[in-house]
C-alpha cells in the first residue's frame, strides 16, 4: 500500500473528490493523490469548480474567491458559461488545495459549516490571520495544513 493511501486518509480523500462532483463530473475516478495530480495537470473541468462552489454554505465568495481559487469571479463566470473549459494548472492546484484544506478542517472541526466559519475568521494560532487568506500562497497553505494537524492532535498553540 502506498503511503498516500492509508486507511486514515481514504474517507477524507473520498469527501474531497465528492466536493468536485465525483467521477460523474470529473469524467473519471480519482482515487489517489497521484491521480489528482494528473487531473490537475490536464485541467480540472469547470463543472467540478461549480460543484465545489455549490457545496459552500458559509464562505462569501465575493470576499474570498480570488484568494481561494486563484481567479476572479468574472473568470469563474466565463468558465460557467463555457463548460468545455478546464482550469489551468495554477487555478486547478489552488482549487484542489482549497478543497483539501476544507475537507481536513471539516474532519477536524466536525462539520463543513464549522470548517467554513473557521476558514474566514482570524485564527490566533495563525497570527490572527484568516486561514482562507493564507491559501493564496504555497507557504501559507502549508501553515494552515500544519495548524489543522496540530488541532487534530489537540495541540492548540
């Protein structure tokens, strides 16, 4: 068994793929991080981003869209109007990372609603920065992921 396919990760990974609409929307089954990598390289379908956005209940996209997904709301609207489009690598990577953090936060905090609330509120353990704002860079994303790991293990500072 590969290191990325431990039983602890499977339910989280499945929830992550489901946020994108699963195989029906993605066009094929994505069952490992390596397959996700390949999908991002080839372009996540626009419909998958639409599915992710439809799943959000708390996050105000007007406030956070560009930070979370690496594109303007206008670009998102263009993707919605032309369903043949795919996200470029940067957009796909940012979108996947956002969904991965949301999935982990949901696992740690209990519900997606609580996870979304957490993502848009300043966090003391992140120098009073909003987790969603830190997702704008790879370094910030790592900080948020590490913070979630600490929360998961009961280390709050």
